[in-house]
C-alpha cells in the first residue's frame, strides 16, 4: 500500500510539472509578442549569480500613479490594458474593467510586491561573465497569453533585436 501511495504521489508531482512546462512551451509558440521598455536596475546578485533585475516603464507608471493622491486608488493586483503599436511595443492604457478591448489592445497581469507593481518577469538570468553583453538592453521581449499572463523570452536592444550572451575568453 505504501509503495502505491508513493507512486501516486510521484505521478501527481511529475504530471503537474509536465503540465506547467507544456503550458509555458505553448505560450512561447503561440503567445502575443510584446516588447516592454526597460527601466534601469542593478544587474548583479552575489547569491544568485549574474542576472538582470528588470523593471519596466509600464510598472514605473503604475508605481508613480499608486502614490499620486490626485489619481483614483489602484487595485493591488489585476490586469492592465496595453496598446501594442506597429513595432509590438506595449504602452499602458488603463486598468481593465472587463470591457471589450479595442484593436491593438492586449491584457497584462500585474500585482503589487511590497512597494512596487510587478508582472512576474523581473529577473533574467545570464551566463556568468556575460553581463556586458546585456548592458544595452532596452526592451524585454515577452509572450503574453490572451488572459494577460506574461513569459519573458529575451532581452533586446533599442531596435528590438535579441541580445545574446558573449562570454569573454580567458586571458592567457
């Protein structure tokens, strides 16, 4: 009986893991490509290795508006509407109130984490030593599901070309 319970638990755990991976891969293939402008943040964590801590201009706007007493009170989590331009660059339009979206509008989920709004794609891990390759990152390339769930795919330069890790060869 004990062995059977262990097998059932293992199937459950691995089944959930496989489902999560399959969902992310489907999002990579079929999601709406959106480029969000990045705002500068410190790119290094001594405990996690090299990574880019990301902040998006859209989230800066939400953070600024949250503490502006002249603006209506924001929800602590939910969905915002972003307008996608001809270059697939997303810009904040409004908070989603279950209204029908206009052409070129898409949803983006967010929540407040401590004092700032986040979308859940705020870290981009990079191979150790390749930090300079990403210093000129201007956009985050995301795939977004119709319900607004984002998945960070790559960091891009000002022309929206993906940046690749270049690891300098060791000096002789």
